[in-house]
């Protein structure tokens, strides 16, 4: 959470109020009060636990850079998927595969951000995540090669670790020093054939 438990809980209650207001769809005095009461009750009944073995740090400039890069990647991938829907099937480049992608980060939190970013991007989907360091199983709509898919995920991982990783992980993964090599995984993708 943060170094100060009270501040961390207050931030969590604030976030829960924002989610509450978003769910109701309007900012009114009764909605704000109800959100505060519900958020406070949730934090008191289910207090957040401190996770000291998986730190999370926000680095403002790299986080802003990642946010802008990811927003642009969403636009590009949406256009690409829309084009695939419009183009006749015989000219389509849809070629699906499931690729096993090892991550270098040992952080479960960063692996979650990476897996969610993959899933949020049209044309890709994280099917499963296992172990530490995490191994992702990524479904790709426009499969080119195993190496190309792994390089795209490695680029995403570098950006996420640079924005939210510890100093050690940033040094090891973002190219400042050599980090531990991931364990070898099979290079053959699992093909999913279109029955039509």
C-alpha cells in the first residue's frame, strides 16, 4: 500500500468512492455519502494486507510515457482489428496461435499489469499465467512468428517494469545490466485452426 497505513486506507476508500460513483453514473451528494460509507465499511471489515515481498513503485515520467504509448497501441490495434473485420475473408491476415511467453519479472503485480495490458489490446488475449517468473499463454489473432510475439511482449514488459518496477528489476530488465535469462520454453506455437 504505502508507508503510512492510514493514508493508504484513505486512498483506498477514495478509490472505492470513485468506482461507486462510476457504477451509479452520477455524482450526487447521496451517492458520494453512500460511497464513503460503503468504502469505509469495506476497508474496516476487510482491511488490506501489506505485501512486502512484491513492492510496487510508480515512476512518474516512465508511467506517463507508458500510458501514452499504451493509448496509442490501443488505437493502432483497434484500427487493425476493424480492418480485419471489414476485409473479405480471402484477403484477411487472420492466422491465430497460442504462444508461450516467459516474463523476466518476478513481480506478480507487474505480471498482472502485463497480462491485463495484453488482454486489453484488441487482437491479443492472455489465456493463462503460471509460476514465478510468470509464463504467459497468449492468444494472437494475427500470428507472424513466435519470436515476433515474444519480442512484442518483451517490449511491453520493459515499459511496465520501467514505469512500475523496483530499482533492481529496472536495472535487470530495462537493459541497464544483464538480468537472469528466462528458462527455455518450447518455440512451437499451439495452432488453433479455423473450422470454417
